[in-house]
C-alpha cells in the first residue's frame, strides 16, 4: 500500500507550489512496493517531482522508479546496501546525496547514509554518525539549511525502536534535528510492525518512516487546509537526551 501525506508548508512557498500545484515526492525504503509492478498504479501517482530513497533497496529498483517517472533520484544507502551486487549495479545510479544539500522545486534536501564503511558487514558506528551530523550542520550554516532531511536511520527516540540496539536511532541525528529544525525528516530502517504510527511530530519537525512507499505532497495551507497531525503518543517538543551508546 502506498501511503500518502499532505504537508501544509510553513513560510515561503516552494517554487512548484507557487506555480499552482503541490510539490510531489515519492519516498521509498527497505521494502519493494509491489503496487509499482502495475502501470495503472504508477500512472495514478503522476506527476512526481523527485524520488527519495531512504536505503536498503536494490539499485535496479531505484533506477526503475526514476526512469518510470523521468524525475531526479535522491538517495542514501542503508545498512544492507553493500556487497558485489550493489557495487556492480550502482554505476547506473547518480551520486548519492550524502552530506550534500540538493534543491528540488525550491525545497532544500540533505542526506545521510548508514554511517561508516560501505564494505564488509554493517556495524553500528556512532562516531561516524557524529561526523555526518557535525559536517552537515556546519555546511548548512555556511550555505543553506535543509528543509527536508533524508537518512536511513532515524534520530534516536524519534521513530526508532530503542529496545533493539541495532535498530536504535543515533543521538547525533537527534542533535542535528534539534539544531537545524527541518520541516520533514524522512527515514527507513524501522519496521512498521514495531511502531504504533509511521509519523512522529517533534516540535516543528515531522519524522516519516517511509518503509515501503509514501507519497509526500507539499502544499501551502491556503490551498487545501492540509495539516500534519501528530500521531497518538507523540508529544511535540519532547525527546530523549543523553549520550549515544557505542
């Protein structure tokens, strides 16, 4: 099932939105969405402006989506995106968005892959996560602040499963979320079965677990009155603190 989320965009209206239609982003992660096997389902989502890949998907699947919609592909790599098959097929993909800030329709998007080496078995690397977060923070201060963050792993305590060490979010990402205050934080990695809701509202930031597929439509509030509702159990402005376990 392709979930949908309409976002009432605060502040300056994005370029595409001001032209008379919503900015439409298809975000995918972790699980192949079989609905895309059928052309009628793909057509029903048009038009799209970009594909956001949040990790743990094969390169040929990401390329299939980008080619099907003829739109830019912005992606990060997950903990399973490694090995001979990934290395052989990644040549067909654009450069991943790691540590960079790209602009789609006036919206600034930054990304962070699974931290650490992409070779061998994926190890949880809190030190590398802090390197990512600090680097992106200083780049955003020198250039422009991202309004959408794209990562494989969520910030700690904000859409993760803290009781599962390997699927616990990173404290460095939590710190970064508090510092740059993006409108949206798009991630995967967390099983939908382990959470009550695939959205978490934290202050002015909505964190979205896009495991499978989510269509994000960005609109000014005056067009449709669209809002982002905090899921049951989410409390705006509250979050965990403390040091990340290594």
